[in-house]
C-alpha cells in the first residue's frame, strides 16, 4: 500500500512538471540533439545555357552565409554547375573554369591544326565537302559537334569524383542527381549512378548542336526537353527544404517572332514554361537570377551573370535563413549565466554567449550549432535551467584530443614535408581537421595532374594520425571499340605506361594523339579500381566511316573554274593509311592515285605516293598551250615527335608532251620531255589555321637534282627557301610576313618553269605574266578582323592590305641578283576583302603595280 501511495505522489509531481522539468522550483529543459541539426537543404539548378552561369553567384552567397547544401541536382547547364559543386569545386574555382572555357572551340570538333599528323593536316587544309560512307551507305552527321572536346574537358574536371565515388553520385559531397531526356521514349531520366561524365554530357546535349549521348544502348539529349527545373525530383530526396534557382529563357517579344526559327524557339519556351510553373509550386524558395538583356549564348559575360546570381540571392537571403533558423519553439529566455563543463582543465578558445541578455530559443540553438562545429569540440549536451525569470545555459562539452604528430605513407612523388607545406597549425585531432589535412594532401597531387591520388586509410594512435595515400598507379591499359583499326595503331599513340602514376595531363595528350589520326569520331577513356587497389585504364574509341567522297569547286578570274572529285579510304587494312582516286576538271584535267602513311608501324617514318596524268591548257613561258604530262612522286621521311617538323627524301619523275601550237613552236625545241630526279626537303609548320593563319611559323628548305643518270633529259638543280611568320595583336590585327627564294643553275627546261602557280602571288601582277627559272619575293600582309561568325558556315571576314616586291627570272650570279633587287623590279599592292568559309576561302582584291592594274576574285579551294 505504501508503494502505491509513493507512485501516486511521484506521478502527481511529474504531472506538475516538478520531477523532470521542474524540480524544487527549477525547470530543466534538455535541448534535443535534433534541434542542433540544421534542416536538410536541397538545391535545384535549372538549365538555361549561358544564363546558368548565374548559379555560381547563388552558391557563393549561400556559402558566405554559412548555408550548407545537403543535396544538389539540376538540368543541362544547371547540372554542370551542380556537378562541379558536388565534386568539390568552390564557386571561385567554377568561375575561373567558366572564364577559361572556349565554348565556341568546344563545339568545333576539330583539334588545333598543329596537332594533326603531316599528311592528315594537308588533307584537312583542303576546303572540300567530305561525305563519309560505310558499306557503301552514306553516313550523315547527327549534329554540328560530336562532343569530343567537351567530353575531354569534362573528363579533366570529373574523372576524380567519378573514380572516388565508384560511380555512385550519392557518395559525392553533396549528393547529386542529373536529369537528361531519353529520346527513345520521350521521358526524363534521373541519373544517380553510373558514369558521371556520360550523364552530364547527356544532360548538356543540346539538340542539333551536339550528337545524342548513348548510355547502355539508350540515346539521351538535353534534360531541359522534359524537365528544366526538376524540383519534383528533389522532393523525393532526404531533404527538409528546397531552394530552386531558375535561369530558364524568357519568352520572346513580338519583334523577335519574325522568323520560323524564332517562332520555333518560342514554342519550346512555352512548353517549358508550363512545366516550370508547376515545378516551382514545390519549392520553398525560388530564385530568378536572369535578365532579358543577357541571352543564353553569351558565355563571355561570366561576371555579369554571376553578379546577377549574387544580387538575386542577397535579396532573398533572409527568407532562406528562416528555413534554417526557425523552430517550433517560440520562447525567449533571460540568460543570466552560462556554465561550460569540459573533460579537460585547459580552457577552450571559444566565443561565449554574453550573459544577462534576453535570447529567443532560435538564437540559443544557433549559438550551440556554431559551438558544435568548433575544432576542439567532439560533442556537447546542453540544457536550460529556468528558475523564475532567470535561466542558466549549461553546456557539457567533450573535447577532441590534441594533435601532436602527422605522418604520411604511400607517397613516392612528393616528400612528406612538401605535402604538408602551407597547412598551418592544427591543434586538435578532430574529424574536421582530418578532412582538412586529407584535402590539403590530395590537392597537391590534383594540382599537378595526379587526379586519382586519394587518402585510402587514416590511422589514429593516441595523439598521432597517419595518412596512407593511394597515388593511382596504372596496372592495366586496354583498348576498346575498334572494329577495323588494329590495336597497334591506337597503342602507338599512347605514351602512358603501366606501373606509372595516372596523370590527366598525359592522358589528354594521349587522347589528342589518338584523335589526331583522323580515324575516330570519339576518343575517350575510363578508369576503375583493380583488385589490388591500382588503376585499370581503358581507352575507348568510336570509329568514323572510313569511306570518303570528296567534292569541291573553285573559281578565280585568272584561271576560270575547276571542280574536284575523289573517293578513298582513310584506314586501309586497319593500319591508318590513306588512299584515294581523284579527278579534276577545268582548263587542265587531271586524274590520279594518291597514297599516304603518317606512321609506318610504330615508327615516325612517313611516306606518300602520287601518280597522276594531266591534260589541257598550260602556260609555257607566259603563253597558253596544250600539254599532256604524267607525274610520279614518292616521298619517305621522318616526322618529329611534336608533328611540327618533317624531313623527307623525294623521288620524282615527269613526262611532258607538248601539242602542236603555232604560238609556242618558235620558242620550244623539245616537244616530248622526260625529267627525273632526287631531292630532300625540311619543313617546319606551326601555323594555327589555313588559309588565314593568326599565329605560327612556316619554314621550308628544299633541294632537288635532276640528272641524266636517272633517265632525265636535262641536268639541273633547284634550291628552295621559304620563311613565313604570322602573329596577331589586339585579337584583330594580324601581320603575315613571308619571304621566298628559288635559285637554279640556269639550265631549267620549260616544263619546270615557275609559272601559273597560285603559290607564287605577285601583288599587282597576273599569273600569266609571272614565269621564269628563279624568283625572290618579299611580302607583307595586314589583315584586320572585321567580323567573326558564330555557328555559321562563314568563319572570319578580313580587310586585307598586301604589299610585295621581288622578281622572277634567271639570276646568273649573286651580283645579278643584288643588282636586280635594288631596283624593286616587281612591286605592287593589293587591297580588299578575304573571308574563310566551310566551302573554301573567298577573296575580292584590287591589285595595282606599275605594269598592271586589275580586280581579282576567287572562291573555293585551289586544287593545284
């Protein structure tokens, strides 16, 4: 009976709040650990092209206000920014990347000209239409770009995150999802695992600009086609509140709806708007960092877009903070005393809450949250002891141990001292300090390209912590995707070897070298962990259709019109050799067979073979006549490792038959002539573009000897020197300086005269007046860039001014040469417009000299 009475008394005390919350006039309120955790924040970033750069400003302001993101996801450009952030890049780092990215260059599938092999470069310099076929079926491109450059840049940025997370996006910090559109069923697809780079490229694949991305036999395009602001996807994630940043395009104004393209774009925007309006209803805060004055293609306005994101977020920061700092408890307490209890006598270097002030419960919680993240504090328990109007804040703190020593093992590239340089003083052995040390060590490797190096274990013993680093040693190298090409053709371009540490800078060079063979539309790589913790490296290629038809046409006012047709194979026998049959129509018809090899086996030996037959009108000593000739040229040489220089031995044979023509009978004695000779040449070519280079050097030194011992009807030699330098200042002014010299022994037959050659361009003189055995010419060209076209068949438009002086004749001696040049016998000027296009250069020039004056127009590639 006494026990029952005692239980009844205790129950009565509890009901009055005296036992647990109020004892002898004191109310003890234990603060729940859940209250010390911030609400989980999910951030959704929309697509919007260049407007999506504004998301960087959103992230920056959120970080400045200590608002952490617990889950992030997005579509298209929003997916790109989200992937950067989830992969550990800071807003500042993302900004720098955006400023350095050449978006126009990324869309262009071609590498820089100097990266191609010598003969592949010569073929690419021809402005002809190339039609590819496979099994005699024509293959048309699916978009402007194959995403090769985009893929390699994304691989540089995201391979590390993909490798360490083991293809699981939920292991990124914060976790990530990416939206793309399945174009086979028309539905949105949410990527939360798999290859991060593939998923990102799928979301970024703007229709018609980029080819669809194939993942597991499914084709994907831009996620904005189905869900440009995927808030509903974030709603299913473990988050409490959702912030959405919407940079979608605005609807066009009436004045912008005058074309089919504009109306089509408006229809797509309307469809997106309806979906976006529905999605926005699910967000707690919606940011709209966009401006109608900035379009989705102005990627060069990075700072303006970021400022827009910053300003928009600042304007709503108080609304965002309410999501974090508000709780269900709406009570204030007068804190007259703060008691901090620790398990060590050493005082804590912390900020104490000022006493004798009235604090709202949310303010007390925010102070405890700040305290909880102090490096010295491992954990805390807090309670409020209320007695009357006064309250004591009681905090029990468990401290982290002191950190006395750091050791690193597994490092072979850098010393321990190098890895720890600049880390600063760390007093406590906390989880936060361990993560900071890990990042500092790994960042050193990543900065130098060793992006797969990571801390795989941490051992804590008393006050000592030991980090073991896995540097990412390559254990296996494989090639995948090649059907016709021999593996040796691919592997000879790979300089990465097994038992070396993976370096992204070297991998990119390998990728560029494989792609520069012109045999593949896509070259990629993949990495994974082997059983022993090392790296398995796979190079993955997608072969182009190797059959190729070439079609071209040209016209100029001096040689009338001509046309060109060829059919060939770019990968004979899977060895990477090129062969074609071609024909040319015009004043002079031509039929020939051409074969070239940029690399014989695994060497840097090159070879080419040409045999052709020409028939039609030609120039003999400045007069037109009808001529037939056959040519055979074989070259074998050695290319330097950087592909810029080549030394070549040459054998050439030529037979010419001059048809009866009264206009030239009196000046030509030999109507049937055979020439054969040997020679050599050295070429250095670093010009960045053709035909209108903006920088680089071109140097050529050649010597040829024709001799009767080689069944030649004439003995003579010829020496050739060309030195050209091109440089650009202020991005618009290009100076092109060239000097050429050809010297022979004075015994040159008529068919070897320098005549009717487009490469011998004397300003102010027509080609018909330029003929002779030797020539010297110095020229300078100033090109002023008037307009650069984007996503247009036209490339660049120049205003060009050319001046040249020299002569073409027979120089019998050095004194004769000096005497002739003092008088500037042939000097002239040309001024006009030049424009590069996808179909060849177009030129309109006014030429004038003391002997001649004319307008010159040309369009298309000159096939001679």
